[in-house]
């Protein structure tokens, strides 16, 4: 419950910063500040997805969705990531126009609003710091928060530079820098979401190493048809055919417990389905 409460506070704070920076960008005519507001929207997306994952993990499976509701966050990531990419393309187009027809923003307002956003961003980071040590989803949010802090710092420095030099093209140049940060983050989110939908092996799991761990358990003589995939963030599943030496059913149950404990401890896999065999079944031919 504390994690969900902290994520809710972080979501409200991030949304407030996004609205504040959109307002500040419009009033000060700063494209860089508007771009950073879009960047903060990626934080809102990350926090919302982490909150959805926490809520989905707490919701029990039903007869239709036997694995639960973990992939709701993946669908949200694909939708929001696509919208953010479209918004970023619009910002790049506007930056190109600003280079041709420079507009000097109100540097003081631009700097103050970005500084306020950075302060709230830092508070969110401190709020989630301890949770990030235990929760992978929160840790991903902290990476987004760090990226947003970089973008806000760039806008502050740009505002100071504009106030001192009155060089208008600094603003669209900053907007392109922040847009690059947004694209890097969004592409990563879309890639991870696509990997989940394609049921790819999680990036931090070596399937060969996993197979070796299972094969080293006493009584196991072979492993094949091994499949590992993500149901959602922090929720993984495994299915495999495991070849056993000749032993009683009660002993096979002990092997199953050992396999379950092993893959959970070393690879964070909670859903385990194992089919025991005494001799290898024919390998299906793949076309």
C-alpha cells in the first residue's frame, strides 16, 4: 500500500509540473519549456504505468484472465508512447520554424518555472528512492525522473544564457535537446512493451543459464521446450519439459519444488509450469 500511495502522490506532482510548464511555455513563448512539459508527460506516463502495475498485481485473476491484469500497463504504454512521439515530431517542426524566425522568450519566467519543476521533480525522486530499492517498476520511474531533471536543468541554464545574451535561437536548440531525451525514453518504453507482447525472453534473463540451473538440480537429466516470457512488469512465467531419472511420484514433487524455488530466487520467475518426462519426447519440426 505505501508504494501505491507514493506513486499516486508522484503522479499528481508530475501532472502539476506538466501543466505548470505548458502554461509557462505559452506565456513566456519558450519552446524549450513547452518541450520539457512534454518530457514531464513521459514521467506521468511512467508513474501511471507503475501504478497500474501495482494495482493490477493486487487484482486477482479470474476465469477469463487467468494470468491477471498485468498487461493493461503494456497497452497503455503503446498508446501513450505513440502519442508522445507524435507530439515530439510537432515540437521538432516548430523548432525548425523558430530557427528561421527566432522568437526571444521571457527568460526570467522560463527560468523560474523550470526551477519550480526541477524542485518538484527532486521531491518526487526523494519520495520514491526507498521504494525503488525493492520495486523494479518504481526503479524505472526513477530513471525517468532523472532524465526529466536533466531536461529541466538544461532549460534553466538556457534561460540564464538568454537573459545574458538575448540570443533567441538558444531556445529552439534546447527544445531539440530535450526532444532527443524524450525520443530516447519513449523508444525504450515502446521496445519493452513490444517485447512483452511478443512474449520475448526478459532482457535480464539468459535462457541458457536458466536451463543450466534447472539441469543441475538432483534428479534432472535434461531440459527442453523451455519458454520464458513476461506477463507484465515484474511478473514472469516459465514452461518447460524436464527429463527425470526413474523415481517415485513423491520424489518428483520434491524436484518440482526445487525447480520453482531455484527460478524464483535467481530469475524472479513466479509462474512455473513443468511437464516431467522419463524419456525425451519428439522435437517438433519448425517451419
